[in-house]
């Protein structure tokens, strides 16, 4: 408590409010609500300005006589000398001192002060500028010339002094002196502006030839694009068209790769002004060929505008095509295996009709083979070959070249890993178009030997079918069955062939062979084709026999439903349909498969509603099951405690109550047995 009291007393002595919290400097403001009387920033600024005290201005001093003036000068000089003695490097103080002396008409003293500061720091540009401005302001021309001569010798790379020196001589009408100054300056080979000022000086003096010689010296000293443009602009301004054109041509000859699009645009625009449209067009084309495509967008737009004004349609299209070619080439450089770009590029060249260019694009495209032997990477690639071959066949009419493309494609594709049925088919169709059936058959035979794809057999058989060679079709389908005995498509197409030519017995025999196969990928397709065959021949008894054989072999719920639909709709025998459904219901009841049993009862109800009478509908509705929610016990992951899960089940009215009670009793016995086992454990 004594320490807190001492701190409070100390706070009072320092002028701070009394600390009532006992926390010292760590005390926080507890009430942070806004003050009811608010002050804006504008009010604060106004009060600050109102309360600001005015600066104390020294009183004006009036000098009455010469003695008082002398005393004033002595006092001021002493002040300046004291300052520069303490701050020798303070250039501002020196300059103020010198300018004050000049204002007192003490020019010798002012010059002395400037000379003293130049001994301290002669490279300071502002000292020289103030020195020479003092001399020129007071019309000491010769003194100013001496200073300019000195500074241009000491600091020849500071252009400001040369500019001022020449400008002073020009104002004094001393043109020879100004020209001499420019000549001395040009010996140092200054930057472009210095040469341009010299040329403008000569133009002001009406000395065009001298200005031309200066411009030529400028181009020789600084052979840059800007220098040649200025030379040509100068010559065009003075109506010397030949020298202007030669200047542009010399720039193209000397600089070449250093030029950008602006130079060529100025050259072409100059020729346009001279009505030389052919020369301008040639310049544009030269620039587009020489310059990199990415750095000539503005030039390209100017060329398009020029062609629209003065050119023909072919020239404009050529410009657009060149632009598109550049875009495609850039995309190919980034990814040479971007086959979509190659497709677009080939279509572009095909639209132009230049066969040499088209072939070059296709050859470059097919050279970019996919690096991985996986079919998905080759799907787009093979179309380059296909389009190439079709181009050779349809547009150039070169059949031998198209055949060579197809042969090379067959060598490129790795048929041992994967193959494409479409390339064999397209090649064979190409030979058919050439009326070369033997070659087409050999191609399909080679395809069957190398890849044996399903599509090849179908395409080969389709070709022979169109030619009317039924025996060849049979041989192809027999080979198809030998190669793919488990494929139901092979059996179906063979049956379709025999059915189409009226050989029903052969078709029926094929179906018998097919359904007798021990292994078949989708046997239901073969059974369906067999049944459709018998139905198409209006052999319903045979079809029913096939259905019954299928039911003996497969007891799937879909088979029972399909058979009942056959009997009801195709055979128009509702009793047989009911018998089939009843058979299925009994079968699934014996196997305790409630879902299938419910599906058959639902199908039966639908059948009765479509074809039955009211009594039959009422009878089958009574047999419809009810869905109930049940619980069954399942063991947890530990295998000790029991859990229950809910599931949906069907309750059939056909089931006897005794059987239902028996199921409940069995479940109770099982529950008791589990409890006893747990108690023993």
C-alpha cells in the first residue's frame, strides 16, 4: 500500500491524473463509448490554423547615406564569409554570396567568389550555370564566352553548356561562331539530339546543303534505325525523293536484322505517298518474310489495310493465310503431337490448293508418332494417315501414292499390341473403288490373320454380301466362329445370313449348335435369336419348345416373365402364360426368394388387368404380398454383443399361418440358445 501511495504522489507531481486502479501505466480505459460531443478532423485543422502564430518578419532597413551602405556591405560580407568558412562544401551559400555581390554591382567580387567556389568543386554544373547566367544577364558577352570555353573543355559531355553557348551566339547573330561551336561539339560524337539541333540550326540559316552534310555525318557516326528514319524524313521534307528512297534502302542494307516493323512501315508509307503501290507492296512482303512473326502484328495490320485499299482479293487472302500459318507453326513448336492443330493446318493448306504444301504438312504430321504404344494415344494419329490417303485419292487422283500411304500406315501400327479395324476397312474400300476386288480380299484376309477383330469379319462379310457371294460370306462367318466361338454375335450374324437367304434348316441347326456350347459370353442373345427365328417362321410350337428348354436350363425371373409375355402376346395363350407364372412362383417359393416371387405376382396382375376378367384380377390381387419392416440380429465386429438391423420383407397370403408361426418359434429358439451361450461364456 505504501508503494502504491508513493506512485500516486509521483503521478500528481508530474501532472498526471491520480491512478485509482493501482495498475500504473498498464491501466486500461474502461469506458470506450463514444463521447456525446464529437469533433471532426476539419474542426481540428481549422483550430490549428487559427491558433498558429505568425512568423516574425525582420523589419525593413532603410539605408540613408553611403557610410551606412558601406557598413551594411561589410556586415553582410562577414556573414557570408563566416558561413562559407564553416561550410566550405555548401555550394548554395557560395552562390548566394556571389549573386548578392552581383546585385550590389560588385561584379569583380562576384567573379572572384565564383572562381573560389570552382576551386572547391569545379564539376558542379549548377555553379557554372549561375556563373554564366550572371555574365549574360549583365551583358558581359566576352566574359560569358570565356566561361563557356572553359566549361566545354572541362565538362565536354554535359550537353547543356553546348546548347546555351550555341544559342547565345545565334541570338547575337554570330552564325559563324555558333557553327564553330557545333563543329567543336560534334567532334565529341554526342547523342542524337545534338545532331538534330545542328541540322535545325542550319535550316534556320537557310543552309540546306550544309544541313544535309551534317545529317550524313550523323548517320555515319550513329548508324541506327532512328538516324536513317530522320535522314529520310529530312530528304522528303526538302523534296529530294531519290535520296530519301536511297536512305531507306541503305538502312535495310546496313542494319538488316536490327530493324523493326516501324522502319518498314515508314518505308512503305513513303512509297504510298509517292504513288508507288507495287514498291510498297513488295516492302510489306519483304518485311513479313524477314521479321519474326510475333514482332510484326502492327505491320501485318497495316499490310491488310493496304491490300484492302490498293490490292486484289488474292493478295488479301495470302496475307490472312500467312497469319494463320504462323499461328499453327507456333502451336506445333509448343507441342508437335497436338494432332488437332495438324488437322486444322492441313485443312488450311487444302483450302489453298497448293499440293506441294499440303503434302509437306501431312508428311510432317505423320512423322510425329505417339511415344507410347497404347491405343488411346493412337486414335487421333491414324486419322492423319487416313486423311492423307483420301487427299491423294480424291483431290490429286494419284492412286499409287494413296496406296503407298495405306501400306505405310499398316506398317506403322503395332498390330501385335493393338489394331484399328477402320484402317483395314477404309483400305479395302479404296481398292473396291479402284475395281480391284482381289486386293481388297487380300487386305481383309491379312487383317483377319493379323488382328482378327470382330468388326473386320463383319465388314468383310458385308462386302461379299453386297457383291452377292453367299458362299464367301459363309466361309467368312465360319472363320469368325472358329476365331470367336464364345461371341454370340458370331452365331447371330451367321443365323441372320442363313435366314435372309431362306435356309431356315441351316439357321435352325446353327442355333442348336450355339445353345449347346458349354461356354458363351451372353447366351441369352443366342436363345433369343433362336426363338425369334421360330417366331418369324410362324413355328410357335417350336418356339414354345425352345422356351421350355430354356426354362429347364435357366430359372431366372426374367426368363419366366419373358416366356409369359410370349405366351400372352405372341402365342395368344393366356392359360399357358398363367401356367408359366405359376411354375415360376412355386420354384421361387421353394427356394425362399421373396423378391423374385413378388416380381412374378406383379407381372401376373399386370397380365390379368390387360387380358383377364374381373374374377381373375380379384383372385390374383388377393395373392399379392405385403411389404413389412423386420429386424434381424447381426454380430458386431468384436463378435460378442449383438446388434439389430432393419430390412424389408414380403408377407405372402399363400403361406400358411402355421409356417409363419413355425418361423417365429425357430427364431425364439435361436435367441434362447444365444443367451445360454453368452451366460456360459
